[in-house]
C-alpha cells in the first residue's frame, strides 16, 4: 500500500524571497542539505516542509504561495 503523492509547491518564490546567492547559502539558511535544495528545485517543495522553509527565510508561506497555501490549510 503506497501513500498518495505529497502536494508540492513551486521553488521559485522561496528563492526570490531568500535572495541567497548560492544553493549552499540557501540550504544553510533553511537548515537542509544541498541535496534537499536540489530536489526542491527539480520536484517542488513538499507542502509539509514549505512552512518551515518560508519561516526560515523570514516570511509566512501564504505570502510566498498565495494561490496554493489556502488550499492546503
């Protein structure tokens, strides 16, 4: 029995808000590995991790993903 696929949010709003010059800087700021950031770039950010990532860059996830966040909450 498999789980349904996680809802994923676009990566671009997070990078625009973070203004991190490198993937390393962004990963450190959010507290995840470089590999996780690469995965988010390619596949989107899982909704259950988007809140933590948004808060880590200093904003609320509803500000980054206004068209998506209200559906998830």
